[in-house]
């Protein structure tokens, strides 16, 4: 049989039973939509939650100098650990593997612009703080830089919500605001971001100034905390150990005293969430795949019925010289065509649903479902495998029929 004749006969067989073909295709379409949407919503939720967690900082470590919990070299426990900017500079220069580090001092000051007065949280930091904490400026502005820090400039980076509260719809960059009774020039406004955790208030309501300026303005000497990150997230734990040991020698406390310098390694939060979402997505994928398998079972049952109904036809073909592999390929191709049609329809429908949901404004709660190439490939491979298995056994039974017996049915 020529290839053209083969496909012409295949089309005729599918068209002959329109309702049966439609219902079979519908079953595969429904299974494809199920597995695609479950994985797409799972991926969208994962990306949204990751963005929210990264609002605090992308896999950073936050450390607070506290009190010793163990006696050391004749000094009883409970001694307060006081750190200055010089100590952070020493860590940056002497501890290997520090990708970025910044001290942080915070206090509450009154900010005045025109007739508006607001109590705001003000943090004094180094320029590296902005990148670590994902404090990205809006277009036309900037974060504090090395010259601001070196020259103790009176410049301020403003959170987006407090900027809207003080300046309304006006462009805040370039405005001069009174902060603690001193004039400060606004150099940037925070780009709106998702942030689901914090340790001293949300960034959208903060003022950030150079650490050197903060000390001159407030007279403070000791920092509240410091932030750092390793060159790679998985190295944060070993870096924390080296920093604690270095500070123990410098500040004279027991290196095993984890209360003297308390740390929050946000990498652990990301690792837990990644593991949880992997298990969650696997669960969703299995549920969707089972739905697809049910559709495949339906296809297999339909093909068994088709073989029974066309037994006489198969016998005649074999009596006229059709080989077993031709019969096998005929029914297998019919199954694969049905599966491919249902799969294509399912993927298109799933894509349309994902696009529709993304315009409903539900991103902050469930994220935007993403029908990624990986999901499409996984679904296609699953469809092909299920379609082949569903069609192979009925096709094999048809190819093994005895033509003499088949023609008598």
C-alpha cells in the first residue's frame, strides 16, 4: 500500500465514525488540559512566591550582634557584643568568600516636605546593601553610591509608598526633604516589589541614607545588624562559620557561641520552599497524568471495539495480500492521530486559559500560570507514550487475526 493510499484510508476510517472519534479526541483533550493546567498553575505559584521571598533579599544572611551565652576567658556570659562599621570593613577584607556585605543602623526620624510631616524608619547602610536587598530604583533615580558614603552626602533613597504619601504624584527625585531637621536630597525611589517578610519594616515605607551620614546625623556608633552573602548561596553556611570565628577572635567570645552573633540565613527558607514546591508540582503532575491515563484507557477500549467491528474487513485485506505489519501500522496510526489531535487541542485550550487567568489580576494570590516549554514537552512525551501503548495492543490483536476466521465473522 502506498503512503498516500494509507493516509487516505486512515482519514476515511476516522470520518466514518464521527461521534466516536469526537468523544475519543475529547477524552484526550480533557486529560491534556488537566495535566497542563495543574503544572502551569504550580509553576506560576512557585515563581510568585519566590519573587515575594526575594523581596527581602535573594539568599542573603542577616546577622544581629547580641549577648554571649557562654563564659569565655574569665568573662561571664551575658556580655553585650557591640560592633562598628570598622568591624564590617575588617570582615570584608579578611574573610575569604564574602561577595557583598553591609552594616545597617536604623532609627525613627521625622521627615518633612512642605506641610507634610511623617515618622519614618531610616536606615544607614553601604552601597552594597541595595543589590543584596533588591532595592531597585525607579527610572531616573539611583541608590546610594561609594561617593555618597565617602563624602557623607545628605542624600536619601525613598520607599515607593512613603514617596507617594509625601510627594503625591510629583517626581520625588531631586526634591529636598527635611530629615531629623537636616535637608536631604532624594536621589531615588524604590521600584514597587513583592515582599512577604521583613525584620525592621517593609522597604516601601523606609528611608535609606549612607551609613557615614547616619552616624553624623544621629551620633550613633554601634550598628544594629549587618547583611552579607557568599559568592554562591550554598556557601552561605560555611561563610557564616568563618565570620563567626573571625568575630570571636576580634570581639573575644567563644567561637561556638551561636547566640553572640545571631543569624538568619534566608537560603534555608528558599531551600525549604524549593523542596516543598518540587514535591507539590510532582503531586500535581501525577494527578494530571492519571487523568491523561484514564483518557488513554478510553482510547484503548475504543480501539478494541473498532477492531471487533472491522474484523471482517481486516480478514479481507489480509486475504488480498495485506501483511500483518500493515494492519498493525494502520490501527496504531489511527490511535496516534486521535491522540495527537486531542493533545494539540488540549495544549491550545490550556494556553488560552493561562492567558485569560493572567489578565484577571490574581497574580499576588495565585501567580500567573505559566505553560512553559518544559511543561509542553513533558505533556507531549506523555501523550505520545500513552497513545502508543493505548493503540499498540489492539493493533497487535488485529495484526494476529487469522484471515480465514476473520472473514467468517
